[in-house]
């Protein structure tokens, strides 16, 4: 009985350790995802504000940010597709 109890305790400890390590890893991945998503918003806002300030230099502004017109459209679509990112963009662009 003592051996069976030790095995049960050991198995339970392994399961708990695995469960705890998974949630920590998922939280870290979510934080990285959130940071990269906000970087998209920051980039979109920076480019949009620069173009709003000087529309005639739009192509130069896009080139300075390493974007083409199609790439900027794609960036804006990615931001608009996520409601949280769209809300952050709308607040930042005001």
C-alpha cells in the first residue's frame, strides 16, 4: 500500500507540474502575440499620421517605413480584421 500511495503522489505531482508549465508557456506566447499585434497598430498609426500630415509624400513615407501601397493596405486590413486592434488604432489615430 505504501508503494501504491507513493506512485499515486508522484503521478499527481507530474500531472500538476505539466499543467502548470503549459499555462505559463501559453501566457508567455499570448504576451508575445499581444506585443507584436500592438507593433502592427503602432506601425499603422505612424504611417497613417505621416501620410495625413503630408499626403503628397505618401509614396516616400511608405518607402521610409519599408512598405508598398499593397503592403500598407494589407497592414490596414490585418488591423481592421481584429476588433481590439481596430479599437486601439481608432483611439490612437484621433
